C-alpha cells in the first residue's frame, strides 16, 4: 500500500488502467484528494487518451443523439457501503476503487 493511502485515514482511491488483461496504469491517491465526480472526470480523461477525435465527439453528445457512443460513460457500483468502484471505458478501460490499507 502506498503512503498516499496510509496518510489518508487508511482509505484511498486505487486507479488502474487495463487493455484486456494487460495493466497500463496504476496510481493511488488519498481518498480526500478527489470527490466521486472528480474521479469520474479523471477516469474519462484517462480513457479519452485512447480515443480518436470522432470517438470523443460521439461520447460527448447527448445520450438520445443518433451518433452518441458510450465510450466515456461511467459505471458506478456502490453495492458495499463505503466501498465502491467506478469504471470508464470498454477496452482500454480505467477503474477506480476505494481501497482500505492494511
């Protein structure tokens, strides 16, 4: 566990990026450094690095638009209280989890 987690009341954001099963990116940040909304924005920015201009435009359109594509749509899983996961992208994709240090 990184110092970022240890110094933030033992909870942190663990961010990972994958292309298939290959890990592209890993970073831990103190939980209080980003809100959930800010984390969604960060993940969307990371995913957009892998999209071309047309895909970014399509992902930015209104959902009811014919040309809308869900490339940057966040999936938020809050099944367990205080522990949740945010996923953005299809492949590659980025995941942020609230993680508890040991």
